[in-house]
């Protein structure tokens, strides 16, 4: 009986029915893909916000760590520079004391001990003191430049 009822439907109607059903399935398929895309976009946006917040926190932590390391390096550099200045001052004082001792000792000024020879000796000692002071100052500046270079390297590498 069902077969006789179905035989009354023309072939053209079967074709249109199949077309309507396939269009409905195709519409449902695309709507499902659309919903998946919306869910994916929402998930990606949430993950992007979380990743951005994590990146900002990491950058802030690294900036704080860099600043702390830089301050340590600068403090250490200041201590080294102060120690170099103190050591150079002590060296200069020692050179001045030795020069004063040598210029006041007539035995070291020459065999005859004349005033002219004493003046020449004092002049040479003054030149030696000046050269020694310049050398000590140059060494201090070189040490300071090296320590600044190392401090910058250490602050950039986080040591």
C-alpha cells in the first residue's frame, strides 16, 4: 500500500525533494562550521589576552631583574672606582714622601752636594712625581673604563 502511494508522486517531485533535503543538509553543515569558527575565535581571543598578560608580566619581571642587576653592577663599579681613587691617592702620597725624603737627604743628591746639583735633583724628582702621577691616573682611568665595560656587559647578560 505504501508503495502504491509513493508511485503516485511524480519523478520530478522526488528530484526536488532530494534537492531540498541536500540543500538543508548543506545549510546545516555550513552553520555548524560557522558556530565552530565563532567558538574558535572566542578561544583564540581569550588565549591571546592570557598570553599578552603573561608576556607583560614576564617583561615587567625581566625589567625589574635588569634594573636590580644594573644597580648592583653600578654600586660595585662605584666601590671599585672609590677604591682605585683611594689607592692612587695613597700611591701619590707615597711618591711625594719618597721625593721629599730624597730631596732632603744630601747624600743622595750627589758627591759634591752643591746647591745647583740639589736643585737639579729636586727638579728631576718633581718630573718623576709628575710622570708617576700621570701614569697612576692613566692606569686608574683604564681600570675604570674596563670595569664600566664589564658592568655594562654584566647588566645586559644578567650576571
